[in-house]
C-alpha cells in the first residue's frame, strides 16, 4: 500500500477493523480506543523487537507484564483481545503474528496509533503491501505535543531552545499560570537556582526518617511471574537476571496511580531541593519513579502535571519543587519527543565531536575503580534504574569526556533502563549527555571535573581516586579527561560564548601539566578495557 494510504485518518468503513495496540499505548485514554469502544484489539509480544538490543530482563518483564495486564483489563471490559505472547513459539515477530491473526479471523484492517519510535513507524508502512491488508494510522496518541507542529518550529532553528518551548506549553495548557504570567509573581518561569542543594546539605538535613514512609511496592502476581518465566527462558543471555521476589514495579494503572500519589504526598514537597544530589544510601532520592509507567501509558502526562499543580495550589508543595517537576514532564519530556521526530533518522548517526572510543566492558559489569561510575552501573544492573543525575552527571559525563562512541552509549542506555524507549534515549543521550548532535539541543556540553561530582555526591569519599588531583596514579580520571577534552575541542568551543569561562580556566593550566594530562589521557583510554 502506498505511504499516503497508510496515514489516512481512521475510519470504520470496515466494521471488523481491529485495533493493534503497541507496548507504549497501554491506556484507555488512547483516542483510538475511545473512538472505537467495541473494536477488537490485537497485542503482540514480539521476540524480534525485544531481542533488537540486550534489553535488561527487568525491563522486559515489566513491559510484558504490563501488556498482559492491559490485555486482561480490556477483556474484563468486554473487548475481544487477540494476544500473541512470547510463549506462542511459532510467532517470533509482529509480521508472523499479524499474518496468523489475518488468517484466523479473515480480517484485513488494522487501526494503529502512530508509533512513537521511528523504525516501527517506517516498518509499519511497509506492511500493507507485504500482507495485502489495510493499516489506518491515527496520529493522536498520548503525548501532548503534535510532532508535526513541533518539527515545523524546530527545523527552522539552529538550536530550538527548550525554555521557549516550555513557556509556550505552560501558556497553551494553562499550567502554573495566572493569566498570561507565570504563577509566583516576579515573572519567574524557572526556579532552578533554589534547587541546587549539595550532597553535604542533604546528608545534614535529611535522615532516614525523612525518607519514610516507604514507597509503595507491588509483589509479582501470577501474570508477572509468567512474564518473568518467559523472559528468563527466551532472553536468558540478556543482562539483569533477577529473582522474581525482588520485582516490585507498577504494572497496572491502579498501581501506577499509587506511585504517583505517594510521590505527590511525600516526595514532591522536597523534590526540588535535592534533585541534583546522589547519595549511596538513597539510590532513588526523592525522584518520582513514574517515568516507566508514564512511558507505557499507564499514566497520562496531563494527570501527572495536574496532580503536582494541585499540590501547589493547596499549599502542600512549594513552587520551586512543583515547577521543577512539571518542567520535566510538560517541558523536557515533550521537547525530547519533538526533537526526536524532527531529526530522525539521521539524528541517531550524529557524532559532532567525532568520538570513537568503544564502550568499555565495565558498563556491563560495573568492574571499575571509579566509585561513582561503579555504583551507578551496579544500580543499573540490579534495578534497571538510575535517576537523571546519575545518568547525566556520572555516566553521561564520563562517556562524553572519554569520547565514547555515541551510538554505542545510546544503545547501552536504551538496553539498561526500565523507562527507555528510542524517542526518550536518542535526544537525552546523543544530544544532552554527549553533545554529539552539533548543539541542536544543548548549547554547551554537560561536562564537569570531579569537583562537581564531589559536591553533589558522597561517592568520592570511598573512591580509589582523589577528586582533587589531576595528575598521578590516584588522580581522578574525570579531571584528566575534562581538561584534555576541552583542549582537544578548543578550536570548536572557542566559537561558543557559553564556553568562554571553561576555556579561560583551561588557559590557566600550565602547558607542561596539560601535556602530561594528554599523556595520561591516552594511557587511561588504552586501559579502559582492562579496567580504570
Ligand atoms: Fe568519581 Fe573521581 Fe569521585 Fe572517584 S574521585 S568517585 S572517580 S569523581
């Protein structure tokens, strides 16, 4: 079928049209489900898609369980549901499952919400010709942003600025607004300067008691246990094997709502203060832990935003915390979705700083002497989760400074995290963390020496390296790599006024010391595979 036919508006000229539901559209608020309340639903657990990368076993179990729970929900509501599971061995991918569905039912029309990731969208458009059938695509999904409108704006600009987009979204959706002005008086849209408390302040001001009550957790039911067994059997070589007793993730809408309510009540009032802090004893700090269910559709972005806004209106949470949180959902999340759809598929190939160092093995094992990196990687292996500052300040920072190959780093992030999807990771990793996108997203790289990590974490105290040294065996690799990274890209960074302060500091490094740091950099990069 020609491309334009695949994207026409959904119709029910075929009364037997079936809704094909993808893994990240698990919501009864999905416009397609609402528009066709009696249509049958097709859900496919594709082995081929789940094997595209070495996805973490906890991530796969979470997704498969959520899909099966949603299938049951739809059946309980009276829908006819065709579910192809990992256990249905003949159906290794969506193509063979659809072929079977078509043969068994005699139907030939599928209604599909526009996929969120580019390769699925491209592949879906080849199906009608392959299978002699019709696929009607509904453009309205669960995001608040119209990808085509965003793209019309973003592709005209060298650097489409998030802050401009975010203010427009605040106005358009009337969130934290008083008329045409941001709430709080004084015209401030952003309260980040109030959200930068350090690790020492956190250790002083927080106590175990303040992190109570415990977050809600959800013991695996029979559906999740079966999903886990299937994942273990089919993807036994994937990282992150785990005992089912340790699984506590929300796999239904009701469970996801409990996580959201806990965050709003107990964590949001303090969320902003320590949002950039990383403490060993508190691996998730006050982060919401809703990104995984939100990205599958178990929660909708606007209900999350409205819950946080209401907490502020009722005097339960201060504006710096609420605004910082809402900016992540209404601003950043929607912005990365728009960036992804504006610049794919070439975005995935970008490598503006010509970084080409292979991803070291310790990203899969955690075997490194760098305490901050080790603790983040081990947490990722054990739980499939790091909070954003662990991802950005430690893992992304190291990858950028060491010049790791962007596609390999992106694939690692995509594989390891519970909330990962192609549209989420590509802009966050290639753009934000690695500055490999040629400054489309960030006007300067997010890199730092050990001094910043030492200020915002408690990792340096227990490390084999010294965060204050930049030369010598005990010198922290972040220091050596930071100064040599700046020097390597000096000509390019010189053209960027936002880099002038960093480059002035670089000019203060004595030339002989800089030369010695370059020698040590080469040595560190050589040793990455054997362990640093
Ligand atoms: Fe990380 Fe360096 Fe601190 Fe060690 S000294 S924890 S490597 S920043």
